C-alpha cells in the first residue's frame, strides 16, 4: 500500500500540472462515469493530501477523494512539469535529490543534496523526466517511468477508473480503494477523523494530539502506528522501521509508553516522512555514506533495518529478525533489540 510520502508526492504533481487548469474527466472503465460527469470541464483549484488520502478541489465546490489502497496507482502522461520540491538542479524529477537519511537529525536540505541513484526494484520515485519530454510515468508505492509517448493523449491501458485530462497532461487512475465525488462538508468530516500528518502540521499541537491519544490506549503500539485515526500516513514499512529505530517492542500497549518515547516516535515520523517526500524512497537507515549510501538507495534490502529481513541476522545484535502477523499485516522486528 502506498504510504504517506507517495501520496504527498502525487499531490504535488497535481498542484504543479493541474491546479488552475480546466480538466476533462472521464471513466474509461465506466465504474466512475457518474462521478466524472459531475466534474468534467471544471477547473481544479486545489489539491491536498492527508496521510494516505488525496483530495482534489474543483471550482463547482465539489471534491474528488482518492484512496489508492493496496493496488491503486496513478499513471501520468504528457508534457509533465516537475514539482520544484522534488526536482534536482539538473532538471530531472523524482529519483533525484537522493541523499536520504544520512545522519541523525539531518534536515531535508542536507538530505537531498545529491543526484539520482536508480532503485533496482522500481521503489524509487519518478526518474529521468526531463521537461518537456513527453513521457508516461506511474506513481504509487513503486514509481517508475515506462515508455515515451508517440501520441497524446495515450489510449487507456487496463481498467482505468478515472482519467483527468488537460491540454498537455493526462492522469489515469487504476485500482483505487476509493474514488468518489464529495461536497465540502463531507471532506471536512473525513479529514477530521484522520490523525495528524507532519507534512501538514509538525508543530506542538499535532505532537500533543498524537501523544495524548497513544498514551490513553491499551492497544499495542504496533497497531496504533497503523491506525490512521491516530496518526496519518504510516504503513507497514515505516511501522517496522520506526519501532526498530526506537527500540520499542511492537506489543507494548500505548498507555505503558513514556511521554518522551511517544514524542520521539512523532519526531522520527516527521523526519522520515520529509525524507520520503524529497526522495521518493523509504530510506530509514542513518549514517550511510559513500558506497554504502549508493548501495542502500539502489536496493531496498540495503536501506532498511528489519523490513523484509525475516530470518536474517539483526544488523545491530545478530539475532534473527522475526516475522509475525499483526493487524492482518506482516510485522518485522528484532526480539532482542526490541525486547
């Protein structure tokens, strides 16, 4: 499932390429035909992400809500303009600015000072997109460039739930959990139920809200971090990595954690999320430099502490990493470091 950093990146591309433009909406698949008709020909005036959900506002006071879920993805095609916050000085987007989490407490400026390193599994963000070269790009958990376009707009490929088309850019949505047209009050109600998102607010009020909720709950912290009403955007990868980085047992009830421990989780989430938005990769290992850094950015197996490392020795203590199920999702952790 795309985690919070991916959805924020996708939203920034809508801001760059769609906000202020008239959009033609259709549903090649047919399942969203009625909703598309309500927005067709309207101008997009805003786009925002909260955790794993994206909201696109149009000039008729209606919103398009999209939740990619487990299988959703956006395909962008056309003369794609780059968002400056995820573009490097060499004019390439996405899998650029890839310094990652190099040392503890690194800021984003420090984290994005280096250029592109291609991820060998496609987990990286958009890469090698030189505007205004016409291309087709997929954005989701695995973001990758496909082929260059010979004609625009391209023919729909597969089951396209919704197509958003301007004169220069086309965005095709496939396989979302949610794709619906809502009124402002409905959007406000949905957002009100979501936990804080550090990209939107990393101030003391958001930290206090997160801390207060966690410390009241008897629920294991490994479940609380995945609860989008507690905190927005954390998925399976970030959960496992954050708990290891904090040396917390996933089964510890939230109410048994110290105030400092919970606040440290919030701070670390804000830190990792900013790195993810800047680089498009869930880089969770600190202190990597030179060849070790390049290797980690090119391979997921070399940039995570515990995720997908079941049966392998812990990078710190040598104990085999454990895999179990928690909340119907796979949980990876070290039974020694996180005892």
